[in-house]
C-alpha cells in the first residue's frame, strides 16, 4: 500500500489515498466536512466524493447534496431548456462557445463557468446522472459535438449569412491531415488556433439542430429536478425517523 519515494513514503496507487480521504471525511464533524467541500469541488476527477457518499450517505446528502441540488435547481428556475438551451447552459454550465479548427474538427466549450458549475459537476459524478440523462435522449451517432453540415452551411452562406461572427469561419479552408480522421486529436504544432464564436440566446433557433448537446439539456434539467425530489425525500424520511426514535 505504501512505497518508498526517496526519503518519504507514498501510496502505491492513488485510489488508496482517495479511499482514506473519504474514510476520514465520513467520520469528521459536519462543519469540518463543510469546510473541506470547496477543496473537494476543485478535484471532481477524484473518487473521494463518490466514496464518501457511499460510506456516509446520510451525512453527505443532508450536509451537502441537498443544499447543492437546491442551488442548482434554483439557478435554472424559469428556464425552458428545450426552447432556451443557451439560457440553460449559461445558468447551469457557463457561457457556451463553438470552436472550429482548420482540419475540420469542431468543439463545444465554455468561455466562463456558471456559479453552480462545480456543484452540478459533482452531483453528476456522484449520482451517475449522465447515464440517466442519456437514457432519456435519442442516441446520436455524430462523431463531433457540432454537426459537420453546420460548418458547410455557414461557409456556403445558406445559414446565418448575415451574422458577422461567422465571417472568420467562412474565411478558413478545411484541410484534414492525411491519414487521420478529422475528429481525431491533431499532432502537436500541426493545427492553427481555432475560430471561436460565443453564443447568445439569439442562437436558440438553430442550436438544437446542429449542436449535439442541445437536445440533452432538457433531459438533464428533468433528471436534476428528479434528483432534488429524491434527495429531499430521503433527508426528510431520515429526519422523521430520528424524531420518532428520540420522542419514544
């Protein structure tokens, strides 16, 4: 489990460290756990939160998960993600950006993250929400997050012809590297900086048709609201159970 590393000892595998971190959190006072959460949210790629939630579901949900999902659901109040996917994205994930490389690849990203971005990411990881979300959506076989016909129509000026944001994209020529599919990662130093376009609510009219994530947002909103109801029910049931025990 421990190996010698120079003059110090280290865990032989990261999962051991993550396990003991989760074990410690499951046994500290609630206020101490709450103080640790901002640091844990910076490391969503770790398994600490998931392990901790499995070890002490009651403490995890009452002390953090319920307030977190309430915060996320409050952020998306009044937004219909099917009609306003950009608005949903800005409130829950961040400011959406499309990027286009000269080799034909395209990407969907964020220029800034939303206030609830980290809470959402942690909830998605701990409760495996992506599985539930994609079970509600139609399978999309597109290898790219932005459909290829979108770029083709932009450059042919059959879509958004009068939008000046896309002029730099129209000025580029797609030249896929030889011997490599356009959606694969490029070789270092072989591709120029991408053309990026920041999206606004004015882009809602075409977003769902050309960006793969568009139809996913309504399903995600539904799953997040369901999760809020589930966690709230469990927390209230535990509180009622404890109240009965101490009243007897």
